[in-house]
C-alpha cells in the first residue's frame, strides 16, 4: 500500500518546483536545505520532511542537485506528461486562461474553448477556436480531454460539471463560486479568487495594526 501524502505537502511541491526553476535560471547547480529554506521561508526541517515523502533526493554534506531535484519534482507533479484541457466559459477569465502560455510549458495544453454566447462563435483566442456548447459532447468524444476548466457563473457550473463527468472527464479545475460535489473518481480543484482576495485583505489589515502599534 502506497503512503498517503498530505495535501499540505502536495501544495508545497509546486513552490519547490518554481524556486528550483529560478535557481536553474541563475546557474545554481546544488543547494542545501538551509539555503533553500532561506529562499522559500520554509524551515529546512520541513523541506527535508516533505522531500522524504518521495525518497529524499539529498546527500549529506552535499545538499540537493538542483537539476535532478527539479526534474524529479516535475515527475512527481506529472509535469513531464501532456494534459489536454478545455475551458468551458470563454468570458474574460476563460480567455485569460487561454492566453497564459506558461501552461503549455508545464504540459497543460488548452485544446478547446466553449461558450453559450453566439457573438463569440467565430472568434478565437491564441488560435484556439471558441465553440458553442452544443459542440461540447462531440468534441470530447473525438478528442482526448484530461481536464476541464470551468469559468462560468455558479448557477450553471454544477450541471455542466455533471455533463463533463458523464462524458468521461475525470479532472475539473473549477473557478465557479461554489464547491462542486462530484463522484469520488473525479479529481476537483476548487479555485475561489474572492477568498484569496479576502485573505489578502485580512493580512493588509493585520499588518496595518502591527505597524500602528510601533
């Protein structure tokens, strides 16, 4: 039986990947857990514990080989694979996702955009044609779609998500303002932008209180 990795560890892995990528760009070949800790503001002990979940990767007295660790974390995250993605909802947010070219560098390739607005029927974003919702079923049956991003009003999201699951899509990246409840075999990542903004608001207010006390 494989060891279950906590979600807290999984959430930190993309950060490690990003920082290691920056180290590679700077020409750094190896780094200690202490130096990586200083950059990431995560304790060296936490870094070692996190990486030990996947085998460790470090050598005592040497630290981590940056390129090797970067590649290994990429493998853990599945970035070495191609993931075909569609975006359902081609409004401002959906078009912004389609325009973000760095997704493709990470293996996430947007192959389709869908919307109900007939005014978008003949448009495209970065060469990706906007299709109408009545084309969704045939498109998914003809193409290999691994992930569907939902960027639509919440009142439609649950119905569309269930349609996508019935069509065989097993991963949903949900930007609608509700938490989707789908069958256990479907992987769902709920992204609530307003909650992130409220956390930022709290931190701004808290920082102001600390500043005022000084």
